[in-house]
């Protein structure tokens, strides 16, 4: 019965109820979407890398190293020498290692020089392994990459992340040209180095999707510049060729690049960073200390989880500001709701006295007003969830294409329910003002 | 105003009771019994001071009360919305002043019907919902008459009640605020009588009506009150309405505080 009375009462005040409802809808939508995006961002952030015990690079801050090695943002100017790399992975505690050579790009996508260990040991999310949509791993390099076996015909293999493949529209088997340096516009095209796409990874929702993975040896060889001939270098920097032309000239060019042999193509001289998996997690701190105190080369070892946490705290300040703003908007709209009910109280005096004379308890009047407030708030919450879900659903493709953001459509997590619960509790508390007013006037009625 | 009939209650309108509750009491047991009631508002002067006043079952009384003699206050005491500082108000031998507030609200819903001057209905509810709401409150506590409160019989009772009050049946779904004042007042009677109250309190119900509507309203009111066996307390300053009643009393005859003079009354 009280439900029906509340419903009719709200319908009776359509306009002011609708406006209050819209104000609440906007603020709840804001709150829900901010919370959802925050949670999703945090999730995908922490999901970026897992199962890696240590990341080692040249001495730098832990956030710098994390950004360059995992997020491919910025680059560490210094590298780790091949000798140090070999020395550290020789540690009996080390189970596996993924060497990373960073700093190159292909049409705006980061090029990662690595080995097949990358596909074997890299984990993201809940310790999930990388898997292939099509194709497979590098074929022309030995799996035990520490001793390189290079294809001498100057063809290198490349494995693309899901986004990179999609946006560049590359298929397995396609031949591409790599450029040197980071950025979309590169001045030195190593046209003589043709790469063949051998595999495309499954979508992971991590920076791996934007990666162009090539063999460590391949990166090494395109970097290997002739010390003896600066002119040659200059020429190769200015040469802009299409894939077709490059193919035509491929063989001749390679003949000129005898410096590759000089450099010992099979042997990389340095790596930008490397990821380590240890046999026992207990050894993490011990190995970290050993690396940090390495006497021969200044190195840094970071624990990814710790570094991610620190980075998130930096980013987290922004999301807290957003949260505070949306909470303030919510409180403003709830006060609006309370004001609406309070203002209607005067015109409801007669109604309250009728209810009393019919035998309504003062508590009936109290709950009538609470019910009206709560149903407006609940309605706003439900519509807000529908609205936000719909918006995410419709904009998902665009977000993915534009920002590489993949938001889960299911926003009804425990977390969202908490937010809605908090909104309803706040509504109850703020609606106490008019409800107690109504209760009092019902009691004091004469 | 003369005091034609005293508390002996020799009025001819008493009819054999259909209400099973009534059979528990003899003819002389009062519907309303007021004893030594004193009431004043907080930090105000004494407004009500009644030594003793009684109303028999099914008896109709016209209380003449010009404005300013504690009329509304007295009616609120009868209906248990206000409680006196001293003394007791008993309805059907139940001392409502001694009841807990929530019990009193429930008792009011079940045993007392009230019709005001105006604003008797929740404006945004339909006629049907207004009456249903009154039934809901009466059923809230005790489940007296629960057997005949099934929704189908409910609807039938409401319709027959509205018919008795000469209201068009199609008004049942209309909002109370859409009806004319005369219709609203008749719906108010239906709402007040739907729970078969033992006492019907009516306060200036005709002040918003024109002369012809007034007469029609009074006829309908007296008849339905009679047929539902309720004791009727009718309060008005309009002496022309007294002709409908056998027992007629002046409010300041029973209220010693009012006898001091209306001009001293601060709150009515």
C-alpha cells in the first residue's frame, strides 16, 4: 500500500521529481563510470606483467625501468652489456631470462628485440601465456638464443602484437621494412633489412598488443653500422624505399653490408633490459641485491609488482581527484533531492493530516518520504548502470582503436554494487531531513 | 443554545446492532465517554475542561460551536490525535488516552471515522485508493473483520458505499483532486465509514458547499451514519443544520474553559 501511495505521490510531482531524478542520474552515472574505469584501468595495469620475478636494466629509477621495459614508454639511454647479461643469467637461481632490446619503432609501434623465450615465459593477467592468433614463433633463430644462429640470407622474422597487426593491416607471410629510432617518422630506414611476419599474437589488453617483436639478432644487425664507412650510414639513412624496391635490391645491398660479418652477427653486444624468472621466489630479494651491487657494471633490478604499485600511486592521485569530484556532484544532487522533498512538505501538511486521521502512524509518513527519496535514487542508479553499460558497449570499438582501452561491459561488479549501496545509504541519510520533518509534523498534528 | 438532551441518551435512533462487538455491551454502555478531561497546549492556557460527557452507541449529536471554543481541539481529543493532560477519553470502554501511540493510531483507524471541513482525501490518490488506504490502516494491527476484507468484497463494499452516497461509479478511478468539493466531501464520508467505525466525527463538513448541496449532503450523511450504526458527533457553527438532529448541545455548555468566552481562546 505504501508503495502505491509513494508511486502516486511521485507521479503527482512529475516535473520536480523528473529534474531531481536527472540530476541524480548524471551524478550516479559519473560516479559509476569513474569507478568502473578506475577499476578496469587498475586491473589492466596490474595485469600488464606477471610471473616475472625481476627486471634488470642499466642503473636507473625503478619506474623508469618499468616504463621502458614493460610499457615501452621512454627509453633507457644506457644498456646492459652482453657479458653482464650472460653473467647474471648464469646465476644458479635463474630459471629463465627474456632479453629485451628496445628503442626502435616501426610506423609508430615499438619494436622489441627478444628471443623465443619471450613467448615461452612472458606472462600477463593471471599468469597467462602469450598465444598466437596465426603463425608462430621466430623460425630463423635458435630457441636457445644466447648463441645466435642468424639467417644469413638477411631475412628476419617478426611477430606482431594484436593491435599492431590490426592497425598496420599485416598478415602472416607479409614482408615489411624496419626503421631505426622511435617515432612514426624515422629518418634512417634500413631498407636493406626485410622482415617477414611469422606470427600474430592474441589480444592481451597489455602493451604487448602494440609490440612488434623481432629477434635480438635482427635488431642487432640493423643497428650494426659500419664504423669504417660513415658515408654508407648516411646513405642508408636517406634511402626511402618501398618493400618492393627493397626486395629487388635486397641481394645487392646485402653484399655491401659486409660489416655485419665484422660485427659477428651471431653475437649481440648489448640488451636494453631483461626479465628474469627465478627458480624460487624466496631468492628474489637476494638476486635483486646481487644485481644492484654488481661491481662490474652499474645495474638496477626491480620487482615488477613493487614498481607497478609505486607507479600506480603516481597515477592514482588523478583518479582520487576524479572520485572526489564525482562524490561532490553526487552530494550536491542528493541535497537537491532533499530540498525538493522539504519544499513539498508545506503543501503536504494537509495530506499528512489526512493520513493521520485515517489512522496512519507517524512512522508511515516518515517511511513514505524515505520511500519516495529512495525510489528516485534507486531508479537513478538502475538507469545509470544501464546507461553506462550501453555507452561502454557502443564505444568499446572506438576506445580500443583510439586508446587501446578495453573496458569490460559488465559493470555490475561487487564494486559497483558497493557504489550503489553507498548512494542509497547517502540518500537515506540526506532524506532524513525532510522525513523527520514530516514525522514531526505528523506527531504534532492538531 | 439550549441543552435539549442530557447524557441519559434517550434518543430514538438506536437500532439493533449488527456489529458483534456491540453485543458485548448493554444498551447503556457509551460509545464515547469523556471524564474530567483537561487539555492545554504547551505553555498555553487551558482550552478544554470537561467534567463528564457521554454519547451512546448509534446516537447522533449536534455540537454547536462557533469558532473559538476549542472545537477542533476537542475533536482531536476524541479521535486520539491529541491526548489530554488529565482525565480520560474512552471509546467503546477503551481508554484511548492510556494506549500507546501506535496502538492509538490503529484504534483510530478501526473505530473512529473523521470528516473535516475540507482536505479529507490524499489529493493525488484515486477515490478507490483513498478508501483502500483507510482500510489498509484499519487492518494494520488487529485483524478484526479480516474475513470480509478480501479484495473482491472490498471493492464491492466500496462501490455500494459510493452508491449509497449517490456518487457516480465512474469517479472511483479519478483522482480525489479532480472531484468537485461536494463529491470530495461525500467520498470523505465513504472513507470515514468504510471500516464500520463506532464513532463518526464530522467537523463543519458543509462549510465549502452551497445551500442545495449542503442539504443533500446532510441527508446522505445522516442516512449512511444510521445504516452503519455509528454514533455521530457533528460539530458546526451553522445552527440551521441542527434540525437534522434530536440531541443538540452547545460546546461551551460542556466545555467549562470555553464558557469563559471565545475571545480568550488563543487556539482553535
